């Protein structure tokens, strides 16, 4: 029988792989920076349009994988100018959030969210019924709260779609703006951007 995802051995293996990837990334950044920069420049100048299309597609489909949007932002930071990255990220978030909102019942996301985040689902449902927009904005902004969860709950509770989308836009727009524009300054300070 294959090991369970919740098996301590499986968790240790995932943590070890994650640390190995982080160590490799740090090594490449510190000791092979010129190689990475030249590859980024080549890829960037080869096709910004193709890269932007792939990034946008990944952002639109991200909601179905339940991967946090911040992962895509960090991948895109050295690849796109900040305004382009912000636009592509927000557009992808809006499409994936709307998809989860509309298809939350048919995708059976209740199994995932109510299995992994049962106490959060109950809490969000009770809070949402009185303060819809502020809760959606705050939940979308808070980096440790899964935005896909609020999309699912809003879809199940039939919260007004435009109010829901505005809340996600404001909350995710603010946090992604911080990630993107601050991250851009950090990479610029480190001279690690393929454009001037």
C-alpha cells in the first residue's frame, strides 16, 4: 500500500526535498548569478508575449490546483517588469477566483476545504453573513489565509458576485502589489533583473 500523504515519513521527505530545492536556489543565486541572469535575459527577450501568455494561463488555472497565487508571483518576479506582472497576476487571480465561485459545488471542493479547513469554513460562514465585503478583502489580503477558501465559501453562500470579485480584487491587489513592487526593488538592488 502506498504511503499516506499524512504519513510522517512522507512529510519528512517533502520537507527534505523542499530544503534541498531552497539550498540549490540559494547556491545558484549566490555562486551562479551570471548564468541565471543570462538565461533570464535570453528567455525574456525571446518572447515576453509567449511568457506572459503562459504565466496568465497558469494564473487562471491555479485555482483548480489550490496552489497559492504568491508562488506564481515569486516565479514571475525576475521574469516580468513589475506593472506587467501585476496586471497578469491580478487578471489570473480574478479568473481563477470567479471559476471557484461558480464551480464550487460541481467541483466538489467541499471535500477539500471542509476536510482540511473545517473550522475555518464554519468560522468564515458565520462571519461572512454579517460583514461580507470587509471579510472578503481582509481574507484575500492576509497572506496565510487561502483565498481559494473564501471564493469557495462565497460561491456556496451565493454572496453577490460583483461584491465578492471587488473584495478579492482589493485584497489580492494590495498583497500582490506589495510582493511585486517590493520584490522588484529588492531584485533591482541585487542587480538581478533582466531589464533596466
